[in-house]
C-alpha cells in the first residue's frame, strides 16, 4: 500500500545576504518589502544550475494554507495527516488546513496516485478555501464563429517549430523553475525580459510582472491592447513553474511546462512578426506556482472576477510536446467550457490537418480550473489521452531529448492557439 511522505520535512533555508536578518526575510505577510531580496536573487542566478546551486528563497514553509480538493481523491489517498487536517466539506469537495511544506508531498502523492498535477487549489485564507464549496458562477453564453480564414492562414505560415523548440530548450536549462527557488525567480525574469524583447517597438503591447505576496516567483502578463473593443479580453496562459518536489531537485520541466510557455511565446512572436492588431485585447500569461495548487492563476483570475474584467475566453496550455496517443490534441472535457471546446475542435478541423478527441483530467488539474471557477469560459487542449501523457514529468528526465529533441507536437498547439486568438479577438 502506497503512503505518501509526512508533511513535516525540512526545506533548506538560504540567506541571500549575510547581514540581513532572517526574521525580516521570512516575513512575507506582514508588510516587509522583500522585493529587493527577490530582485537580487534573480540577478545572482544563472541557468544551468551548477555554478550557482538553486536554493530556497526564505519564505514561509511554516505558513498555514488551506486546500480544496475532490473529496473522493482525498479519501482515496487515505492519508492520516490529511484526515486530521479536515476543516470543512460538502458532497464533493473537502477543505484541509496544511503548512506550506505539506504542499509538495501532497502534489507528489496526487501525481503518483491519479496522474494529476496538482489536483487541488491552495488558498492563503480559510475564507477563500470555503468559497470552493459553493457552485462556481456559470460563464456568460456567447456565440463563436469562424470567418477569418485569410488572416489566420497568413499567420499560420509564420508559426515556426524551431522557434518553439528553442524556448523549450532555453527554459529547460534552469535546474528547476520551482516557485520558491532562486532559479524559479530567475526563469520568471527571463520570460519577462524575453517578452519585452519580442514586443519592442509596439506601443500597443505592454509586459508586466505580477507579484504574489506569499511566494517570490512572479507571474508575467503581456497585453496587446484591442483596437476596437479594448475592454473585451481574450486570455492565453501557461504555467511557468516546474517541480520535482522541492527547490533542490533538478526539474527541467521541458514538457511540464516549458512546452506550454513555448506555445504562448510563439503566439506572441507571431503577433509581433505579422504586425497583427486584434480588435479585442489579448492577454498572454505565464502563471507562477501552478504545481503547488494553481496559486498564480487563481490569484489573477479571482482579481479579474473582482474587477469585472470581460474575459471572452481563456485557453490553457499545459504539456504539449509528448505524443502519447493516436490523436493529436485532446480537449479536457471536465471543468472546461463545452461551447468553447466545440469551437476549438472546429478550429483544429478548419485550419489544421490534425485530429482531436476528448479526455477528462479531474478536479483542479491545471490552471484552466482557476478561470472556470471564477466564471470564465476556459478550455484546455492537452498532449494525450489522460494516462497516456508524458511519464517523465516531475522528474529530472522531463527533458527535450526525451521527446526527440524537437517541438514537433507543441507546433500543433501553437497553430491552434494562433487560430484561436484571431477568431476570438476580432
Ligand atoms: Zn503542468
């Protein structure tokens, strides 16, 4: 019988500067400005990992968090510590109180048991966790149409497999992109800088870092302002973090999820190279801290809901370069928007020679779920039938070499994503 690791295990603590006090660095939640420390951490880190070993940025391993998780999944894990941490539930969802240090073992257990990563939402407050016991608001109904053939065809010609390969390769160079490691901060800054470079010379494009108060890795958002209806927003996102269970573990994360970021990056590159200007606003996102409970995407999506942002649709890319099944693209059918899924299937059929099918991934399996639960129409095209996906994720073996050294499969998702933005933001 498989048991998962106890929640209490040591996280190495690394003090960035000798003269700084540990208490002020540890104090993320009480108003201490840790930005200079994080900036400094980004500057001293190099990709590759060996010259400077990635360490945990001192942060809150003992902080309390709350998770929402499928009641069936939690029950099937059969963990005694988890059982004792139960603080609320309904027929289908359970809420548990944990320490931050318990998130990695839980994510690893979910991955082993259900092939899900993470399969739960992490919350900074009990109130936020308890909201997950309520039915999420439905996404607004909308019409989908396909009538931009000429523009899509011209932009699809610019989608370049080598460019996608290069980004997977570059991001895989970091020892890991863990949400609390020095290299996880450095990789976030690399994405920010690279997206700035890609959009240089376009006054309608802005790139912003989205800081999260509870951990040092920042999400990155690139906005292309719509020319006619700028208040309407189409979101394409992927998580940037990688994990093999901690800040000291090698986790190249080539498929999970450099391959998703590389697809988002390629759409941005094609937008810039083609001079395309959308009628509605496009927002491209690199989410922080997905692997420990969809934390980055949750904070952003909840913020958008609160501000009443008119999100027209959201496309999530998470694992795109391992072809494990006969069909090319699998649309996740649970916790996604059925009309938008059908529209995406039509885009595949209309604009590519690929074939597609549907599969389920369970509760909270990736960042689309953050958008769905905040009332937005989200979809998630995936690399394989669930269970036939990449067996190497969350290990040191999740490399580009293990996937043939090329972005052959991701290329298909980049084409789909280009067709999606042009037909959505018109
Ligand atoms: Zn992932």
